[in-house]
C-alpha cells in the first residue's frame, strides 16, 4: 500500500473514484458560475450544490443517472455496491437496516452512535436505523467519499450517499415496467408525469410493488426466508408561481412485510461462552453445524416465528428563490417517520439438546434477537449562495430533531428452553438534537494561473443527546417513551442521562483545470461525529465514563482526472486518487463489564466489580461499555474510468484500502476488560474491491438497438467483529432489445450471480462473546425478463 501511494503521489495524480456513467443530472439546482466543460462524456453532478462536470469537481464522488440505474438492474443499495468500489452498502441484522461504510468508517459495533456515513433522499438526511431507500424512478444517485459538512446536511467522517428522485416536468410522460423471474419474483412499477399548468404546476406520481417466494427453506415450519412483499409510492408536486421561485413537495411511503433473512451457522470456535458452560451444548452444536453443511445454505432448520416489518413515511419540501441575479435562497424541510420491527434467530441454530445429564435432555434456544425502532425525525436546512466577482459563496444552517414515538430498543432470548424471541427487552429511547452553521467559498484565480481555483469551508456543530434506558422482562417491548421512568413497575433499572458536544470542522483545497480534459486537485478536511452515552446511570469509579467523546478525522486527498482521445472513435478515461486520514478518539466497545456477585465484596477490583461497589444496578447495560480509546490511520487509492472503442465500452474501477489501528489507550481502571493485543476494528471494510463492466451496443436502424451488458464485482474478505466475511466474485449479465420495432418498448433478459456463487453477504453474529459465526448468505443465481414501455416525450 505504501508503494502504491508513493507512486500515485509522485505522479501528482491522485484522484477521485467516479465509476459513473450518469448522462443526466438530478433535479436541477442553481449554478453559480459553474465551470464549463466540453467533454464528450460529461457527467453533471450537484455534490457541491452547483451543477458542474464530475470530471472537473474536487469532490470524491461516484454518480449514476436514473437511466444507468435502470440499465444495470439496480433495485437496492446492495446492488449499487457492486458498481462502487471501496464502499459497503449492505445490511446489519437484515436488509432493511442498511449499513453504509465509506473509507473505513461505519456505525459502532454496539450502542447508539451517530452515523459515519449519512444517506439522503432529496437532500434530506435519513434516520440512522432503517435508512434503506427504494431505488425506483430516480433521477440520480451520488456517493460522496470523505468527510462532509461544510456544504450541506449533517457532519460525517466517512461520506454521504445522495438519492435524488426523478423531478416533475411540464410534459405528459412516464413509463410502465413489469418483470418476472426465478423464485416467482414479480415486480410492477411505473411513473406518470402530469403538467397541470404549463410552466407553473406539475405533478409526478410513481410507485413500485414487488413480491417473491424467497430462496431459503426452513425445515421447522416450511416457510421460506429471503422473500419479498413490498410496496412503495411517491408523489412530487412542483410549483413555480413566478420566475425565480420554485417549490417542490415530495411525499413518499414504503412498506415491506416478509419472513425475514436467513441466518446460517458457518463456524464454531473453541471456548464459546454460549456453548461451553454447565448446559454443555457444544456436542449438539457441532452436530448441528455438520448437518447444516451437509444440506447446504439454502435449507435451514431454525426455531421461532420470524418477523420483519418496515414502514417509512417521508415529506420533503424544498423552496428555491432567486433573490437577485447573483444571490439565491434555498430552504429544505424534511419529516421522516420510520417503523422497523424484526425478530430473528440470528445464531442460525435450531434447538440444541443439553449434554448435562442433570438436565434430562432439555432443549435450549441459543440466541434469538429482535429490534423495535419507532423514530420521528424533523430537519430543516437553510442556504444562501451567490457570486461576488471571482468568488462563489455559500452560507447555511442545519437543524435536526430526532425522537422516539413508540417502543424502541433491542430484545433477546439467550440460552432458554422457550423458542420465543424477546424474553428480555432493553429500551433505548434516544432524543437527539443537532444544530450547525456552515459556510464555503470558491475563488477563481485565473489571474495567477488559467483554470486555478481555491476553495475553503468551515462549520460549527452543536449536538445534544438524551437517553432513557431500561430493561423489561414483562411486556417484552410494549412501553412507550413517556412511560420510561422509575415509577413504572414493568421496568428494571430505568435511567435518564444527557450529554452535549460541539466542535468546529473545515475543508480547504486547490484545483486546476489544466486543459478541458485534464484536472488536478488537492484537499484537506476535518470531520467530526458526536459521541454518545453509556447507560444506565453508572456508579463508583465508572461515573466518569457515563459518556464518551466525539471522534475526529483529518484527511488529505490528491487527485487527477483525465480523458484521452487515443484514435478515431477510441476514448480512454483514467482517474486516480489517493487519500490518507488520521482518526482519533475512536469509540471502542468493552464487553463483560459487569459485577461477578459470587466473589464480590465492597471495594473489589475489576473484573470482580467494574466500579468497586458490587451493585449490579449501576453496571453498564448488557455489560458493554463504550469509551474513546483508539487512533487509526486509513489510507487508500481509487482508480476508475472506461475505454470506449466504437460501440464497445469497458468500464473499470478499483479501491485499495489500508486501515491501521495506531493506538488503543484504555484507562488503568478498565484494563481488566481489554483483551491482549487489543486494536481498533474496522467493520464492513474490504482492503481490495474491483469492478469491471462490459457494454456492447448494436444499432439496428429506426432507433432499435440490441445491447449486451455484463458486470463483475470482486471483493477481498470483509472485516466483521474479530473475524471476517469471506471475499467473493459475482457476475451479472443483461441483454436488452431497446425500442422494439421502432416503438417505445424495451425487452430485457437478466441474470444475476451468473455462476451461482455461494457467498456471505452480511455478517450476523460473531466475536469472542459468541464463539461462533453466523451470516446472511447472498442470493443464488436469479434470472428473468423485464418489459418496459415509455410514453410521452
């Protein structure tokens, strides 16, 4: 990795990943002196809140147009990951709880934690839990890498993923699309654009419905896991009463009710706390693992009635006003209501018979888990931007308020003779407020060097978090936030704590448009995310660890983007970038921080008593304590581009990531809970990812075209807790017959996972506290046909 970085730096050409082929921009936004471009393969983005060419933007961003998303058959964020090297966009505990990892940073392994990567829909940040976005009728998707915050939205230390829905127009137009494939996978989607008053009012309606039978059979009840039953609708109303004023209101709703994702046991380690104890479950567990391996990963035998239920409602209102020719105002309001309820046998075991003769062959559930999350979020962002001579400027403010409106927390059933899911429920009612002011300037320095620009930005953020936590062994997750108090007889150890954080962040850079096809940039940034709270109210020597502080990162990025005309009808795009980030105050999770009552006397030292008072009531919830203990250095290289020869295009992309833990500093009073050679972990991080896409178009006249397309995605092992998800290689293929007989109809044949690879898609349960590894497997080979009809202009 050091060798690669030195080569890239010596070339002065470390650039951004943009394995993108977006041919249209997202919802148009006002541009303040955006740099012109004469590139034949121009890609217009709005990552910096102006319309500009991706090849001339000093922001690490990958962009896809709606047409590209349709052509690639991208239906969710996991599909999008296959075309974006260096980014993990999978799920945690199930596909509805998306985890976004960029540049080595994701959410914390346990507890409440501000996001390292934020997803946005129509410029409104999505809630941290259950933040998946339905990817239909989109205008574009933009994946920004590196710390963000001086231009829009929330602070992030890893990046941001921006989803833009297709905007209303003043034409009667739309499409209808239906598909059917293996496992009875059927979907129907469409959009209708209605100009109500020409040039003044337009409405766009869109929706999608999908069902499938699932591809993993459960022998216990005969039901299939990994099924689908989802519905989505969206309505976008555009009003432009007079020139210079525009208002867009978007209503969107999504629901999905399915049997859940299949969790498959893959490995059992020696010394498992859940298997090696007086219950003596290891022999039965090893026999179960052997049986699972013999029948393959598409047939499981797990207990319990699984459940996965999601509801997401959103309202977005955006107002743009041209105050003068050089000054514009934008206000973006967002409301999000998220309901997620899922129960799963995350261990992947069926009931195990105890090997202890004294228990008479009793059957035990190893680990069932569930989560209930009911969150309301309000956001508002205000921006003023304009131009003054050679300076483009932006000033803004951001406000976020997130609160629970119903039962929220996690539950489990551990080593029990019942097969229910939530014998114990831990409530986590978090109220979060974030406020920020930010500004950014872009200065044209053509008087010094033609095409040279300097840009700088600063932000100050204030965060406040209040949490009420408690344990419930009576109702198993039916208590509302307002009932979280000491007078509630259902609750055990209710406690309320609050913490505040604030910090400045910034960015500065230079970029140079050397020619119309050659662009260089250099940037450095400071990123920040808020810390959090340990619960319940701690006592004794642990009082000072009631909260843990914010994480900060300082990075440097250098880049080059280039386009080359090698011969007639031969064009090469080559982009390369290199970056290095220094992280400090990384949150680390210590486990087993709980009193051992059998040996405890007042004043006992850890690990007998973590705080010296022998009182379990003020020990950390679930024995887990988060502290700011780590430092890390994360460096990497992104390479991407394409080679086009006539009607044949070869797209390529690669990411090389080198995450290193550079320190793990734990206070002496907590040393007993730190394993030997402890280091900061990097969950959901692969050190190498590659993409390769081939596209060949055959025009047949009258607009008719046959297009063959294939994508390859390869990843090295993906880190998860103290082990990993095995690396894999996938190939997807598609054959399109566009504009059939000169009409507006398209017919497509698709096949995903062409070689039917068996691979681990998401981690589920692992680590020294488990002693075994279970995962969610990726889909098998899937194929089908899609029909699409476009009407209007």
